[in-house]
């Protein structure tokens, strides 16, 4: 009995010690990407091999740990492990995506592959990056700015949908499309845009070259960022060869969200409110008012003498703003509206109380998205709807978008057959898009290039339209007794009367199936469709400075791709084999109908073709194109260490002549994961890979470049239609362009994945360039289409990520991207090819031996010591003809991001930068010519004149003074180089701060709640950013860049997001 008592006592003491030596801990584990709970995350105790558990369906865990334990280790496949201090409180742990050794990315044809197996450069960005500033970008692709090495995106600031220029690894084609191919869930998407040509006629280049018109933006902006799961950027032919000729310039692959198993209702609700404000306008002088000379005119009205400004001249070389009483345009307008009773009053000649910046409003946007996602073992579905409403920063501007998406799939009971579909419907309606370039209805032209500096915006707004007859009232009167505009419309008349509106309906998506023939072999079919119908309506009102007019343009296009593919996957011992064989049939049909009134509008405010004074004119044309393709690829992997990848594709294009319309291109890449050999020897090396690749890709041309076509010709008798041969001589022997590309790369992950590096070098040559070459008019043609020219691109890309701090409560991750591309025209059929002519002074061209896209214009003359030469009148001397004034493309680009996390709070900051490159500024030219810009009145030059720095031809320093007006006027009559500005900039692109609210109750109504705030395009610095943001000169997505004709102001965006999951 005594012995039994002692045994029981020892047992009780042992139990007591055991209880005393353990502590109960609990917590929740969620994903950084979407705030969802992570099911099955491993929770272990540092130093206690037998203590551990996994998270449940709600991402929760409870665990007894030794009292002496200090740290929990939480890990999950594909996520970074986190170490947290043991606490008696419920702790929420956020896991982030790993710099994964087994990271899976989406590659060509939508095939998911391990990134370590790839022999070429691919960068994938998660869908959460698209949503950080969802109210601050009109084009979702712009959210990638500064985040992908080698990807250049410029333009498109503001939410009204301006064009973005998107390039991957530079320009490879002189006259063809250099934009990448956009693919959404396997559906090739039209990503180009259409620019209106304005008063210059239907010249497709006029907006891009700095002429007038509307910028309708890229069609890629129709994508809904709420539906994006990830974006993969396939850089160059090595990565995109399987997509054929359309992917010569790389591929941007967008994968959308699909149905998934969810606890609760599976409902996600996102709401955002955004604000946009103008944050950069050119610096204007505030000392002198309008007029051609420094004096007023005296006028007599009813026996009273008045000082009357020179309103008929739209320049600002007038008298000093010294508060004299003058008879202003507004005084006259009010007097005339009042029936000219008595004498008009006068106003002070002064700097305006409401200057140019007050013209712009604070734009406000509201975006709401709701999505329902669910799945079973055999089926899945996701339904999403997004509505966005914007009131823009320009007066009378608005944009409404609605997007509806359905993604669904189901599998047969025997799991042999899977049927899937993904369809998106998009609808938009816009009003008051901005005029661009050198155009009378572009308000920036009248604020910067021409105008009077004493004008008050509030007066212009209050008086822009006569309450008597609806006629325009503007400052630019022909005379004191003649109110008709001499040059300029009132800017508010331009915005409220001479505006446009447009609508677009679009459907894109696919339907298909997968049939599993064998465990390792399956057949896949997809029918991919992209269809849009776009209508544009443009008006110039009666009483405008230019002739009244009404235009309608209707465009529609469909593209259908039928894709067939056999896919084979097998692993035998250490060898893995992946292969596919397929075919694609592509058909595209584009149609445009355009009509306009002639001779003005017969009745004011009635916008219809029937209201044309003379018979309205109309035109219609169609473009049809087809490409038939077969392709194959195979990947061999050995021991997860050596990989060999080869592909072959052949296209038959309808746009090339028989005999030259078939072109085949191969690619071969390899990678060596050397860390597999060293994983037990170098503990600091987590991953290391060398890769090498070669690819060849062909590129066809636009329709109707082979056989001569007819164009409409109007006879003397307009009722008799006629047609003549086009002014371009086509080429029946045209060959496809072809690109040969080589690249090599190194990928490293070091020190427990705290440092990663990806470096790539590449070189490519595109030969047999298809260009329209100028010919003598005696031939009966203006151009002829030829093959000729070789463009070379060489460059490097670098991406470095570092995790300097990874503590239990705080992490800091920093990432740097750098890219440099050197472009050169190696061969040309002519020594110089003109790409485009600016409205004034310069042209953009391709010159043998130089980079593609050089600015050609007159330069200063220099002596042998590099001093500028000055003539006897004290003015710059300049070259007799055009010379190369610099390239329009940068030397290198990059981005630097920093992300900080403290518990449930995260903060990210992104800078991006561009070094090198130039552009020609029409606004700077005329802003100086007309005395509007700050430099035209700086440093006392209005009073004292200016002595230009330089020497005379005899070597003596210049001492001859010229007037400020002469100095300004010489920006037009002098060397063009004065108006060529540098494109270098550093931009504070984005700041985001967010908070994920911890939810303690297991049965809480919300499964996740996140709130965040953002700022975008907050500041820009650079040597020539005083007046303009270099990114904002972009007015189109085509090849013609480097010409600023009337850039819109830079816009900063701010906003708030709330994400709820039920």
C-alpha cells in the first residue's frame, strides 16, 4: 500500500510538472495576396521536434507548446516561412509569396510551367498589384510601370483613357506594329487604339505627330483589373515564339480569376473612391499681359476715351500688368449683353485672380465590384460585375464603364471530359475626352502656346455663351466693336460646345473542352472570340472660330481563333517529358464607316448628317485578314536540374503573296539549375540557374500591301462617284519580316531566399523590314512598298530583390529593376527614312548607322571649340539643313520599390526612372514665340533685353543685345534644337498603405476585411520637367513618338479602397 501511494504521488507530481511546463497558443494564418485564410499551413515550435499542428478550414490553429519555447515557425508550400514570438494572445500571421524554387508561371498558349524550367525571361505580377491603385489608372497595364525590367509604359495619366505606349525590349519594326500581343486566358485581344485626326483630315498619323484630334486610348484598357489573377510578361521571341508572327514584340499574358472552394458565401466586394488633380502645368510668366506690342489702343465710345488691349493678337508681348484701368473683353461683353446702354465699365489690367490652374476640376471616380466564387470537386464558377463612374478633371468630361464576367467549368463523372468557358462583356460611354496636339479646341494650346496672360478663368466661364442668341463670347475679339473670334475659341466653349462623345460594346472570351485520352495525353479545343463595336461623335458648334461641323465614326471588328492542341506529359525515372502539337485558325474582320457634314451646319445645336449645308460626305472600308498556323513544342527535364525546350511554328498569312506567305520559325532554349548539384555544399545558395535561348520569329504586314487597290475620287460632278488607283504602289513579291533573337540569363536566390537576382542579356536582329518608300511623282505614285532594312536591338535586364529586415514583427523588402536597350538601324534601302513630320520645324526618322527614331532638325552652328556662333544681329546661327538632334528612346529605365510590413499594416513606395532620350516640344516653341512661358519675361529681359551666350565667327564674344520678343520669336525662326527637350525623369509613381483587420470570431460574418489608401503620379523630377512631364507627350500607341504638340497636364491620383469577403 505504501508503495502504491508513492507511485501515485510520483505520477501526480509528474502530471503537475507537465501541466506547468506547457502553454496553449492560438492564431490565424492568412495570405498576403488576397487576405484569405490558409488551410493546412504547418505550425511548429523551434527546438521542439514533436510539437506541431496544421491550420483548419478557417486558417486557425491551437497548440500546446513547452513553456520554455520562444518561437513558432509557420510555413506553407509556395509561401515564405514566418517566425513569430509565442504569446498568450490570438495572433494573425500573414504569409507572403515565396521567392519560390518551385514557382509556377503561365507561359505561351496558357501552359503553366515551373519557372525554374524556363530557358527565357518571364516576369509574373500578381493581380493584387493591379488593384493597389485601381482608381488611379485608366489602363490596367499602366499598373506595371516600374515593376518589370524591360517593359516601357508611357502616357495614359488620368482616368479618361488616354493612350499608353507599351514596348518590350525596344522597337524592331520601322513601319509595323511594335506593341506586344495581349492575351487573356488564351484569347488574343486587340490592344491598339484609334486616334482622331482632327482638322487635318483623316490622316492616321496627325494626332500622334502632334497634330490635333482626340486621343481615344488603347483598347487594352477595357480589361477589368478586379478580374485579373496574374499577368505574365513574355519578353521577346524566345518566350513567345509559339504565338507566331503576332508575338514578335513579346506577349503580355493575363490570367483571370476562376471559381474556387470558399468557406462561407464566397462573395468578394471591392469599393474604391478616387480623386485626380492636376499637379504639373507649364510655368507661365505673370508680369506682362496680352498684345503684340507694349501699348494699348485708344478707342472712343459715346464720347468717353478708353484704353483697349490688343485682343486680336493672341500673344503676350503687351503692356506690364500694373493695374491700369482698361476696357476689357469682359467689360464689352457685359455691355453688349445689357443692350449697350450707357458706357461700358473698365477693369484693372492685372495678373488674374483665377489663373489657368483654376480651369481644371478635381476629378472624382467611384468603382464597385462584386464577385461570387464557388467550386465543388467537379465544377467551378465565378461571376463578377464592376461598375465605375468618373467625373474627370476637365470640365464636361465623364466616363462610365460596366464589366460583366462569367468563368465556369465542369468535369464529367469519370473525369475524362472537362468543359470550360470564360466570357466578358464590356460597355463604356464617354463624354468630353480631351483634344490633343496643335488644335484650336485643345485648351492647352490656348493656355500655353498662344493667348493673353491677364485672362481670368472665372470670367471666361461666366461669359462663354451669349444668353441672347447662344453665340460664342470669347476674349480674342476681332476688334472692340466686332466680337467674332479672331483665332481662339473661349476654352469653356471648346469644352461645353465643341466636345465629343463615344460608346463601346465589347465581348471577348472562349469556350472549349479538354478530353483526357490517356493519363498522360489529352486533347484541348478552344474557340476564342474578341468583338467590339465602337461609335464616336464629334462636333464643332455654330459660332465657333472654325467652321461648324459634325462627324460620326463607327468601327467594329471581330477576331476568331480556333485552337486545337494535343498535350503530353510523362515522367520516367529521372526524365520528364512535356510536349504539345497544335493548330490555330485565325480570322479577323474590321470595318469602319465615317461621315461628316460639309460646308457647316445649317441649324445650330442640331447634330445630324442631314443638317449639312452641302451634301454630307461618307466613306466606308473593310480589312480582312487570316492566318493559319501549326505548331509543336517539347520540353525535356532531367532530375529537376537540366531542361531543354524546343518549339516550331509555321504561319500562312493572307496579307503576303503566294510563295512568300508561308514562314517557319524555330526556337530552342536550355536551362541548368546548378543549385541542385550544390544544395548540400553551399547552404547559403537556395537556388541558381543558367539559361540560354535562341529563337526566330516572322512578321507579316497589314492587308492590301500586295495588290494595287482603288481609292475614292470625287469628280467635278459630286453626284458621279469615281475611283482611282491608290498613291502607294504595292509589292507582289513582298516577304515577311523576320527576327532572330538570342538571350542568356542567370537567376539566383541566396541566404534563405532573402536575396534574389535575375539578369538577362539579349540581342536581336529584324531584317526584310516592310516600309512604304517615297518615290518620284513622275511614276504616278507617292510611295512604293518594299522590303529593306535591318534593325538591331541589344540590351540587358536586371532585377534584384532583397529582404534586409525579417524580424518577428517587422519586414522590409526592397526591389530594383534596371533595363537598357541599344537600338541601331544596321541596313536601309535608303540612308534616311522619314517616319513622320511634326507640324513645325522637325521630323522623326530612321537613319542608317543610328538608333531608330531620331529627331531631325536644324542645330546651332559651333566653332572649333564648341562655342555657339552668333551672327552680327546677336542671334543664333544654325545649320543649313536638318541634322540628328537625338534619339526619342531612353538609354535605360528602371524602378525601385520598397515594401514595409508591421503586423497587419503594410506600406509600399515605388519610384521609377528613365535616363536619356529627347522630344520636340511644339508648346515650348510657340510658348516662347508668343511670350507666354516664364522664360520670356525672366531676369528682366523684357526691360533690358538679352545677350545670347556665344561668339561671332571671328572668335570674339557676343555683346549684341536683342529684345525679349526677338529672343522668343527666334524659337520659331531660329534653330529647331532650342525646342528639343530631354526626356529624363525620376517619378514618385506610387504610395500604398493598407491594413488587414484581424477577425477574432470563428463565425464572423466577414471572412476578411482590408482597407487601403493610395497615391499615384505624385511628383516628377528631371532636367527638363519644369514645364512638362515627359510621359505626357504620348498621344498614341503607334510608332510615331517624340513629338509634343499640346500635351495635357500631368495628373496625380489619390484614393481609398475597401475589400470585404463574406
